[in-house]
C-alpha cells in the first residue's frame, strides 16, 4: 500500500468519532495499524478507549462505511485488539487540548 492510499485511509478514519469522547479515532490514537493486500482487502487494527465499550459495533460499522469511498479499498475488516492497551499518551496534541488533558 502506498503512502497516498494510507493517507486517504487515515483521512477517512478521522471522520469516525468516538461517541463517548467526541473526538475521532485517529486523534485519539485508537488506530494501531492498517494493512492492505494486493486485492484491496484492508484490515484496520484498532482498540477502543474502554474494554466494555457498548458502542464497539457502531464504531466498527463507521470504520467500514468511512473506507467505502476509497477506490483502492475493496473490503474492510476491523480487528479490535486490547494489546497494547490504549492510554491517554497515544492521543494527539489536538485531542488532549480538546479534552482538557495536559
């Protein structure tokens, strides 16, 4: 996957907002990895802010919908992982400012 496609995917994922925090999953640091095979099957490896997140299904659906508009992406699989665990350190400066975290 070239950098341009990866940038398109990350841009699309910035439209997926964590409903609890109101910040997108990229700036929250929830997206750990993106892989794409030669056929365009894409796997997004990500985590959630809380293990029992009741909105996990919603977020997964939003990730898939966000990548539907990218021509190179033929299918999307979302792999939710808990290792490494998410911490506030993974958040972008923007997310920390928005949430009032120093």
